[in-house]
C-alpha cells in the first residue's frame, strides 16, 4: 500500500491534546488517525488498536439532546434496572 498525505482542519486545542496523547502512547498522530479510520470502515472486528467505547459511541451519529439531564437519566435507568 502507498501512503498518501491528507490535510485536516481541526481545533488547535484538540490537536495539541491529540499530539500529547500520541506521544504518551509512543505512536504517531498519523498512526492513531489511520487506525481509528480503519476501525470505523472495516468489517473486521479484531484490530491491534483499541478504540474506547466512548469514542465508538461518538461515531454512531446519535444526537444527544442539548437539554439532557444525565443524572436524571442515569437515576431512571437504575430505578428501571433494579425494579
């Protein structure tokens, strides 16, 4: 496979945090983005790169209401779960 350059426009603060994260993981930021995109677009469930459940949930396209009361939702969930 041939590597190809890709230019992205992202929030500067996010870029700085991502660079720090990549450095801590001893990976390049390019490798992290590539692995994430591979995971999103692959039918294969096994990967050498772990995507957290939180990040996976962000990729579903599910919209979260702006007025969501997360504490109430969680409380309701627990009440229903332990009926």
